[in-house]
């Protein structure tokens, strides 16, 4: 199993783009994602805005993962998609926190595996939620800059603590306040300029949403495309339970990267259905045939049946499988993305080609 620390002498005469350390007879690669992105564990999390008890508690998140970690003691390694527990129940995550993830990984694998998976930059987490805001809507906290993404998480957590509410109403209230502040600031700017008659857009959108034809986080209709409620839940969890255990893709400089943190990606299930399964719609009756393209991945009959029957877990599986597919094709982290400063405000959807 991978170790959690680099051992003395393990880095001698090693190229800078790829480092190795040894644990027993197992060889594991440790990467810097801006130089040599090699991932070996992919976690897919579908969003849900559903709640218990009138909004006091959020329902668990559908969860799946693909493991491709290399063990040199095995002559052949086959990636595996996991979406069911050992006793056949659906994998669900109570909260987006390291402790909740560690509990599931420990139960389904073992304690050492859970520790290393959650302390490795070779772990990619693909979540169906928005991470970023349109550049013009970022709330100002104090001069001279705007809030950071982690501060937005904290704002969502404080909002929850003060008002005791999750779900549609709490999410709409939170993002409406951000939008209202942005509108007030834009009105001040317009009043100070000659373009006073230019109406503001109804819902600000990010550049990535225009490319992907995805819904704005500020928009709640149509309901089936509402990403606001699920996003609020992710932000709230990251604010309540902390976000320092993950690396925020696009929002942190390469110099801030640490090898002991998984990398969090914004993911879009519809893109995965199109890119990974080559299906134009979420037609789960065609999933079995489409999955044959992944003959290199161990996908059990029970998991295929779950994808066919459960839309939420199907998306979680596609996010995990999509992360593996994107990494294999060099698209999970593209070198060109590291040079666009706008991404540090608005973010980008994993795997979506840049225009």
C-alpha cells in the first residue's frame, strides 16, 4: 500500500517531474499536477439538494469511485469502479468532509488505504457542483480584494448556523444575497458611467456556462437544471467541516500545491454522458452497451444494474469513470488551463474543451 511520507534517500537522482517512494515491495508515483498529472483514485459525487426534517439536515450524497493504484506485486492491474458497499448497498456520503469519506473508505477498504487516499494529490474528486462565480458577482469583503472561494464556503456555513436551514429556500436566499450585492455595486458603477441605460443581465453566467450551455448558479428554474441547491450544500459542508484538506483546482497557484491533498474538480454529469459513454442523452437503457467501451475497467453486473436503475448513482458513477477517462486522455488537467487568470475567479468544468 502507498505510504504517507517520503522516506530518506528515496528522491536521489529522480527527475523533478516525477518522484517515487517505496513501501515494502510496492512502487507508487507521486506527482506534481502542473508537471506530470498521474491520478490513481477518482471519486465521483453527485449533488443533491434534498433534505430531512424540513431543512435541518441534508440527505447523503451519491458516491462512487474508480481505483487504478499500481501494485508492482501484481502482474496485471485492472481499474475498478465501485458504487456498492461490500454487502450490496448503495454508497452514500453523509457530508462532504474528510472524516465522512475516511469512514466509508475504511469500512470498504481498510484504514491505511483511506488515510493514503485522502492524503494524496493522486486522488481526484469530481463533484457535481459549481465552484466559482461570474467575475462581476464576487462579494467584496474588505479593500482591496474580493472574497476567496474558501471564504465563500465559510459564508455558507455561517448562513446555515444563523438560520438553521438547508434546501431550496436556504440556497436561494444565500445566492440571492450575493446577486443583490453585485447588482447594487453594478448600479453604482453604471451611475458613474455614460452607459446608464444598459440593463444588467437577468442572471450572470460564467464563461464556462456559456460554452457548456449550463445553468447559472443564480437561476432556480427549470427545476431539473437547478444546480444552486446542490452547490450550496457542498459549500456549506466545506465551510462547516473545513476545506484545507483539498486543493481547489484553478483557485490556487502551483506554488500553493501540496502533495498531501486531493484535488477537487467541478464536474458536469451531462458532459460525461456525452464524452465518456458517447450518449447524447441520459438514456440509461443504452448504458450497458455503452459501458463495453470500458473493457479495461472492472464493472460488476450489480453496478451496471445500479446505473440502469438509479439516476443519481448513475451520475456519481459517470463522474468517477469520467475522471479516469479524462486523465487517461490527458484532459483532466490540461497545461493550457494553468495560464488563464480568469479561471481563478470563475473556475472551469473538468474536461470541457476551451474555446
